[in-house]
C-alpha cells in the first residue's frame, strides 16, 4: 500500500497538462495532497502550497508522488537529485512512469539504506489472460477521444460519481497511472504485453449485475499514431455498451504531434463505433464530453449547444457542468 498523504512532485513540467497525474490526484483525492514541490522552470501549478521536503514532512506527507507524465516517461538526472533527497528525508517514492524507480540502482541503494519504499504503479502484478471476446453480464461505458489527454478519465470519474449519487450500481475501472493512484487499484494497461492488453481489460471488467455500470478509464486515441494501440485494446477488451466521445476544442494540433490535427467528433464517431461493434454489436454512441477548461463559461456553453445540434447527442463538460446528461443517456439504454 502507498502511504498517504502525498507531496506532489511537479519537477520541471513544461506546462499544466504535463502534470496531469498530480492534477488528477489534486482534483479527485484532495485530502491526500499536502502540497507541491516544483523545480526551477516548472510551468505547472496545482494551486497547492509550495513546500520544501522538510516542510512537507513536518506537514505529515509520507510519500513523494511523481506527478508528471512526460513523453517517454523518463526520470531525468535533475529529478533524481530531488528523489534521493526525498528518500533521505524519510519519504517513500511513488511513480507511474515507464522509467521504473526499481530499475535505478542509486535509488534502490538509498531506499535500502534509509528503509524507504519504492512504488512503481505501472508494473503489471497479474498474469492477464488473452482476450476471448465472450459476452459478459453487466454494462460498460468507455470514453474515446479525438486526442490524448482530453479528459477521458475525468469523464469516467464524473459519471461514476453521478451514478453513485443517484444510488445506481457503478464502478470506476482505472487503466492508467493517474487512475490507479487516485483509486488504489486497476490495470497499468500501457505496460501490459500487447497480446494480453485486451485480456487485461476483460479481467478488469468481469461479469456483474445486469444494472451495474463499469466506467472504463480511456487511454490514447485511435487517431494518435503514438498511442492508438492502447485505445484499440480498450475498445475490444472492454466490449462497451456505450461510447462517450471526448474532445478538447482549443488545441492547435494533437498532443506531441505538431504535424497532426485532431479529427472531428463526426470522424471519431464514424471510426470508433464500427470497431466497438466488432466486440459488441449493440454498442451505441450516447454522448459527448468536452473539456472546456480553456474557454470562458459563455463560450463553453455556446460550444456545447452547437455540438448537441451538430451531433444530435447530449454534450457537456462533466467536470465543469456535471455529468447528469451523460448519465441520463446511459440510464436510458
């Protein structure tokens, strides 16, 4: 178990989105976030108190969580200096990066010398099966995006929270580092061997009551040439009964790919739905989730109204305006 509360390490994150792990913890488990540690040049800010390692320990923080998800998931030498000091100060370390803490000999040596723990949440701990495609009881919903990091996890968490508020049967199923750190459980999907990815999603979303909804945390995008494979595993392994289209309308290009533009919501619908019907012929697209954080409220509401008119689907920013429209659409299935 990863001990709480956390000090969120933002390192030298170049922008707010690069610190999406920290953002997710701060937004969904604020009671676990004592403060933030930022290095020189950091452009991200969670709005938490900036603390030194000593101050954070005095405030009760027990684990330094790497809250940055950089391209390639690497630990820089500058970061490592801070991580070593954190171990020496009495912190455990937790990370969801591809560059594992337990693969760094110097961190292992310091952890052993200080008696501190290294937690790598992106390490599969189960021997997952190969997917068999058999129909499972219960209901499942998956958010698919026009790009990476458009709010698919937030959409699932918001719908789960709204269902629980209504007394409906509902579970959020984490498939990435942030979701796992928020909920304490899940499948680190992009670290699973490719042949077993869809099977791991089947394992994560087993048979359940007919009126129970699994909210599967979305990953990547079918249109993102770097990360489309993980999305495909979710679509086929998850066998969703419903898809939510997720979009961030203010970007100039796809995340990390300046040469690529985001597809339209219509293009996303027309590609994702036929692929979902391969595993579940009854799957439907039921709503649109729009990340409007960079839009003024009036602009956001006008945009959502236009999306509803264009797509003939309910549209909302579930984190900003609530997930009721999306849950209503699911409940009607």
